[in-house]
C-alpha cells in the first residue's frame, strides 16, 4: 500500500522531500516518483528508490527521464531549495539546524502563493 503526494514545482531539476512525514520512524522506505507535464505525460520516473541514509530529508534529482534519490541532512548550501511537505505544498528552505548527534532539528520554510 502506498501514499500518493502531488506537488508542483516549476523548472527545477532538484527538489527535497520532507521524508520524515512519510516515515516517522526512519525505517527503510522506498519511493516511487513520477514527474508529469500539464497534460499528464510522464517526463521522468524513479521506481523503488531506496533510502540512502538515516535522515529527515530526501533530495530528488531529475536527470533526463530518470529520478535519483539522496537522503540528506540539509546544510547552509541547501537554503533556497524547494521542499515538498505532507499534503503536497512546496516551500523554500530558509533555515536549518540539527544537533551533532542528529537527534533534533529545527527548520523554516517560506511559502509563496499567487493567482
């Protein structure tokens, strides 16, 4: 049984998924990802992408018609990266902090909407 999340991000080949929302216990979870155009045509796909590290974020990168996954602990270099949260909204990572033992973290996203 799977959970579907729909999200939109324009012209960006890299996006981060808040994987903690999918896997509260950091268990081994695989992702299936499809990128579609406005007509529903599949542009890229990643099937059965395994967890690569014990981390709260998964970086998804589009390379042609393939999607790759890298589980990460964000750094300052990731500020400005788009993040998909539960429910499918996409925000921009503004701040990130985690303790050296990677047991706690605090982060901020900015959301922008228009009609």
